[in-house]
C-alpha cells in the first residue's frame, strides 16, 4: 500500500458473534482492505473493528459495514453499558502513512455523505471533521443517546445532522463519522463491585472534570465479573501517556481503599505508547526509539529501496499520485477530451481552495474565522468529488452520442427513433459540461470568500485556483455551445445558453478581482 489509513468503526453489538462475523465479512469484501483486529464486549454490548487500507478502499469498507449493521442491529431493543446513537455508532479515520489529517477529514465527509445517501442514516461529523464547534466532542453529539435523539432530531435545529434527513433510521439510529489522531482505548479494572467509585474516579481523571488533558473517562459496572471499570479514551497518548492515566486511577482508587486488578487495551496500540511506559517504569536514561531493533531494520530497508529506485521519497510519492489521466487524454481517442479536461481543471481549483483552507484552520491568528473556513472546506470537498465524477461522465456522454448515431436508419420509424435518441443523448452531452460550469462557478465563489478571510500567505494559490476555475468554465462553455448547435429544442437551447453566458461573465469578474488583489499584495 502506498497510502495507509486506519479505520476503527464501533458497532452496537458485542454479544452475537454471528452478527459481528457478518459485519466483518462485509468490510473484508472490499479489495485492498486488511483486517487488523476485532474486539467484542458483552457488558458494553459493543464491538470495535480495526482495519487499514488505501483511502478509497477504507471509505467503501466503512459504508458496507454500516449497511450490514443497519440490516442486523435494532437500536430499539439494544441494551448495553456504553453510550450509543446508532447500530454503527462511530467511524473514525486515522492517518497512518503518507496520509494527512486533512485527507482523513475528506474521507470522513465522503463516508458520511454516502451512508446518508445509500443507507438513509443521518450522519454527524466530529473531531477534526466537525463543521461546528459544539460537535468536535463525541460525547456532546451523543448526549441522551439514541432514545433522546429520536425525540429531538426533527424539532431541535441544533440536532440537525450534517448529512441526511433530520430523522433517525427506524432501526439503525444515527452514525457519527470523523477524523482524529491515533486513540487508545484503555481500561483499568478495580477490585470492587461499587460502580459509584468507578464513576467518581472517572470524573476526577477526565479532562472535563479537571483531570488529565487528553483523557475521556467513564465508570462502568462489569456485571459478569462482579467488578467495576474506569474506561478511558486516550485521545493524545503523547500529551497524556498511558502510565500517567494508570497512576492517577491507581492513586484515586487507594483513597477508597480499592485495589487495581489490572488494565487492558482494547484494539491496537502504537508502539510509541508502550515505549513511553517502558521508559517511565524502567527509568531508562537517554532511551531512543532508534534503539528498537525493528525500527532500525525497517529504516535501513526503506533506504535501500529508495537508493535502488534512484529517486527521492518525495519524487516517488508525486509520480505515483499523478495517475494515468494525462495518458488517457493523449491517446488517439475522442474521449476523454476537452470536456473531461475542463472538469479536471475545476476539480483542481477546488483542491487548491482546500489547501488554502487547511493552511488557515488550526492557526491562532485565524481562530475567529475557523468555523467559517471549515464550512467552506466542506463545500469545496463536495464540489471536488462531483467534478471528479464529471470527468468520467463527460467522456461517457460523448460516447452516448456516438452510440445513438450508430442506431439503424433503414425505415422511417428507425430514422425517427434514431433522431430522437441523438437529440436526447446530445441534450445529456450539454447537461454534463453545464454541470462543470455550475460547479466550477460555485468553486470560484468560495475562493472569493476564502481570499477575504483565509491565510494571505497562499493568496497566490487562490489566484491560480481562480484561473483554473475560469478555464474550466470557459472550456465547458465551448462544449455546451457546440452541442447546442445540434439540438432542435429551442427553449432548451436558449435556457442553457443564457445560463452559461451569465456564469462565465460573473466568473470573469471574480477572477479579475482576485488577480487584482494578488497584484496589490505583491506591490
């Protein structure tokens, strides 16, 4: 795998093995996805499945897993210790190799959009993918769980989902999708059956209660073992290491005269988190991760591979990311042609806009506009996905006209049917580049907004993106005009022509405005 993403969906089923097996099989059915782990917890009635893969494969696997869970899990009868909103409760994406957090935000939003569209499940975005500040924290979204959401989602505007209708799925509830750094699910089991002690300790340990900065904690009763548990999510194991959380729980338990039976890690854990524990408890001096044999070996092997290729690591990544589209355009075929290239330009304009947005979000200087920029990023992401699909749609629409022209015309009836087919196919060949015009215009409008509030250090890139948008609009405009010349429906011709000419004129004004702003900033 060139790019590796980790996905850790949590499903509201921890007792029926056959249900979890079916969900796992749905996930594994996607080529390129590798299952790393599955954990079932009967008390929580919840399972955690961990898999990795290329970005697009992980999206497909997450969508399939959510679909299978919706078939087999009914939240109306579900009971368990762990809070939940849905059959597929939460789906986090985590960057692992040659993938950024911004990439995972895009994957989360694409996954949310598809789950809402394909499975009719409302989706909320959290953590780095959140579109509003009150949804960054998963606990805030999950407040009241499925039962309260079912009552409020249709009437409370604050509970309107990011994707889908404001109505819970009758069985599967709702799903929360997001992007976050690696998280460690870490539990400490206590030698008591008094759950109030675990809850008191959890309140002290978690950040929301004034405790450790990167810890979320709850107290649970494990009835099958007659003990209680402090269940923690370590959202940043570097900021708050495992040993610090363990020691704090242990000290707090001693106040109640309770001992620690042990601790457990649910799912997978980064090696660095365990290294930190070794360093602390063994009191190692000057310890470095380079001293770990496996790390040194992998580093040496990677360097040998790079030398053998004769290229730098960055060169290899860029070369592999370009893809075959330029070769397809260069080939001696009529499609993909100018229409597809126009959509490609619009897609790249949106991507450059996202770059500016991502270079603005997270910086203290722009904190006041962060949520405006995040909203723009969400819109640009959706436009980029649509324009990417339009690249292929344009080629297919052209081929549709060619197929219509090949229909038989031996009789008057065949001639009429053929002409009608050509007219319909040509109309479709107009609507596709018209979509490129409309979506690329939406991109340039968002670029104009970004230029007003975003990071001025990348204003040059916004100006480039604006010119790309203008190229996309003008090029698609040519395709619209050439196809309109063959259409006999004059109302359709007039309406389409007015629309594209109006959008082209307005886009030229915005592009000129952004270029003028750039020239002014350059002195």
